[in-house]
């Protein structure tokens, strides 16, 4: 499917940015505006997230096909493809399967490996929240505290809440996302593929998503890989330490 796109900037080389689980292209707004002076930036909403259509499945091969189709429809490729977490895995698979549309690859705090299933509690807490009489975002925040004790994480999840004249509802397709979490935590079987373009892995020094023992696997898929650590960042590198993140990203984009 063609994904919803928000664009920033009118000139320069094209850069596509992609969000992680429970995110949307809006998560990249501040970074995209900073990049837009030198690049045309396109923020995608991946399937079942943001303003994308709700569909019954979301595997990485499907998401990579969506990204390929959307880049082709924009007519701007090949692009610098940047993805965080789930978006990073989607970016990796897109580069491996459709290298003709990826001029260079940036993966933010993710590796081509299977992680233990995570975020199930978040999805269930969002789905189980009683939205029938919600008048304020704080009403839902209070319902999420037990499953999501960190205020910053709750605030991130609550960006997905729509409050308007029709009442309260969640923007993402939560039932399908919850069912897909094992696949999203995993990595598809794509042995034998590799992407030979320039590749940068940016990771948070306080995160454990990109580990030293992942590097041999990463190099097998992406032989031109280089790494940049943002020491004071956790998993949400570009949100937590934007200036440091851009200091690593901008020179690589060229």
C-alpha cells in the first residue's frame, strides 16, 4: 500500500524517516524540520499506525513492500532511508530486498535480530482502557499507570489518543499490532541477502538494542556498516538527545 507521507523542505537530497512501534511520522517532526534546510524529508506512517489504513496483518516483508511502493510513488529515489526501532527493521529489510530505492541506510537503535517479545503490556493496557466517558487525556493516563509506570512512556503512548467531538479512540490498529508483536520483535528469514550501500547504525549508550555480539550479523547483511553511539541516550535516541543524534546523522547524509 502507499503510505501517508508528510514532507519537509523543497530542495536537497531525499531522506525518508520512519517511526517505531506505537509511533507515527509526527515523532520525526522536530528532527525533520532541522534536516529540511539541506534535504527533502519525507516522514512515513507505517501500516496500522498514524493515519495509515488499518489492515489485518503487519509483517516486515509487508511493511518493506509498503515502503518500496511509497518511495516509488514519490518519484524521488533513491533515498537515504532512516528508521527507528520497528522502523529501523523495516528500513533494513527494504534495503536488502529493494536496494535500487535506497541510496544509503540509517538504522536507529535496532539490529537485524530477534528480541524477546516486548510491549505486550502496553498494547493490552491501551486496548483495555475504558474510553467511554473520557473527557481529558489525563483520564486515560491514570488508567495506564499500572502497566506503564514511566510518565514519559505514557505521554508517548497517549500521542495515539484522539479526543474530539466523537469522543475518545485510539489511532493505531491495536488488535492487529498486539497480534503481530511476536513478528515485530523478531526478524524475518532473509539469509543470503546483503545491502552494499553506505550504512550507519546509531544507537543509545543507555540502550541494549544494539550489542557488540550483534555486529557480526549486522556486517553480514551490511558490509559497509559504521557505528555511532549517542552515550546519554536510551532507545528513543532522536527524541532524547536530538542534537547529538543529528551530529551523528548529518555528516553521513552528506
